C-alpha cells in the first residue's frame, strides 16, 4: 500500500510528511483492501482567507475511490480533520460491501414451505 504526499504552494517537510502518513494510515486499519492513498496539501497565501490550509485525500479502492477535503487554520489541524473524515467514509464503504456480500439470492434460497413439501 502506498501513501503519496504532495504539496501545492508549500514545501513538504519530513515532519509534515510523517504526520500525514501516520494520521491517514489509520484508514488502513479499517479496511485492508486499499490500493493507494494520495494526499495533496495546499496553502492559500491570501491574508483575507481565514482557513487557508487545505488537505485533500484520494483513496483508491478495488471497487471505486473515496475523496475527502478539509480546510483549517493550520496544516496539522486540516490533516486531522481529513483523516477523521476518511476513516468514517472507509468504514461506511466497508459496511456497504459487507452487506452486499451477506445478501441472500432469490435463486439459492427457497422458502420454508417449499422445502417442507419436497421432503
């Protein structure tokens, strides 16, 4: 599994990279079939923008992808927020996949009345 951290208008330091990989990596403990995660960190350098630090995550799965984006006053806060959002979305995706696999087919399940008649 690969976590890629990129930056727009910001230089990605080792501290930010390791922090992002640690926080975003928590989604891996929820669902083990994640193929790759791409994190894009963006800083808006306009002083009139209060929440100028944005973290975007694209999580690629076998059956699609999950995207999350959050903004905050600091880069660490935006990484925390987007990591929490990603974990919630991955858990929701996993629950949907599990419910599809547990659903019963009409063709394979016979009602109890028909089973009793055949016996």
